[in-house]
C-alpha cells in the first residue's frame, strides 16, 4: 500500500499582509446546493446569517467559515436571508462609495450582476434589511427565525476557542459586553418580538461533516495542512500516522537551520524521513545562497 509522506512544519514568518484573501474555488452550484440542503434540514422559517464585519488591523479580511460555506461571498458586512422552505436567498451588502471601491474593490452589490451568477433571488443594499425582515413576517403570530446563537467558526478560532475567550472576558466586571452575534440576537428580539429565535449552527455543522464530491476533490489536492495550534497539529499528525498509515517527517522551520523534531514513539522510517527532509531544506538554502552571491 502506498504511503504518503506527511511533513509537519512549524513556521515563523514575518511578511507583509496581502490585501485580499484567497480560498479554494467552488462553482456557484456548490453553494446553491448547500443552501438547499440547509433549507431541507431546517424545514420552515427564515434563516438570517451575518458575515464578518471589519478586519483586524494588519490582518487580511477573511469571511467566517459558516457564512462562506453558504454563500461563497467574501465581502465585508454581508448578510444572508434565506427562506428555509424554498431555499430562496437574498444577500444584503453595504453600498460603496468611490473611496471604498478603491481600497476594498467592488463588492457584489456594486458589480450589479452577481445575483444570477451565484443563485440569489436578489442582492440588495444593507440599508433595506430591517424593512425586508418586517415584510418577511407574512402574517400574524410567532414565526421561526434561524440565526447564529452559538459562537461563529472562523479561520483562526474554532467555536470552542471563541466561547472560551468570551467567557474569560466576562471574568472582568468591566468587560462584559456581548459578542457581535450576541448583540444581534438581543437586538432582533427587541425589534422583532414576533420572531422565535433558534440556533442554526447545529444544522450547519451537520452539513459540513458530510463532504460533497467537489469538496473531496479539493481536499485531495491539498499539499499543505494548516492547524490553529499545537494540540490540533498533534491530533492531525497522530491520526494520519496511526489511522491512515502515513509516514511522518517532523522538522521546525524559521530558524537559521532546519531543526529535526520527532516524538519518542516515532518509528525508524519517521526518523529517517525527518533527516531526509531536513537535508533537502538545508541543501535548498545553500543553493539559493550561492545563486544570490553569484
């Protein structure tokens, strides 16, 4: 059986931050299918999802995973409204001025032709969201509104990490402000008391566990796996080694020379592979330095 060589490298990088984020490309049909699957899981009601707002200073903007999974959209301050029964969806985006377009590029609202391309019933200005939600009522009595009540899943923070950080912030009696999603849920309850708020996150998480053929194809093409912390990296490496039968090579990058890092339980092939990878990295650095001097 062929075995894959898995190199777990911890890198320390100091580089300029690109202005735009890049993600694996999926066709519009993939996101349309995901919204339909979510609608079937929810059954009825209205789904309301808020994307990420402003990026942190010095860090390129990345849409949170939940919102991107359903829309494919990477614009700032985007909002998704979806009819669960029909899977018809609308995207709300802020209107942009000339300065915002110069700095951020045109969002889908400014481009004007993205609704049909990405399978939305419409893309409307964010300023029309509140009236749209009122009109979605469609009668009297309490109605179901699915929104994110659990922590959001982001590129650099899982739901559990976000929850822990928020709990630690609450330990300070003067730092008890809610999260963005917590504030939104409270505001929606006050402005739209006829909506019965329910958490959409469990349904999204169940969908994300089952991978489509297109997602599996993209995963097979990956040659770099990025993990948020040492614990996650250790679990990933152990799973590949003990469950998938992969050989591992452990080195640390970022120092003046490559550092071989193996576990006490590693096999002889793993130790030899680590030496081989380190030797290749060292040789590549020597050749690069020689070319620079020549």
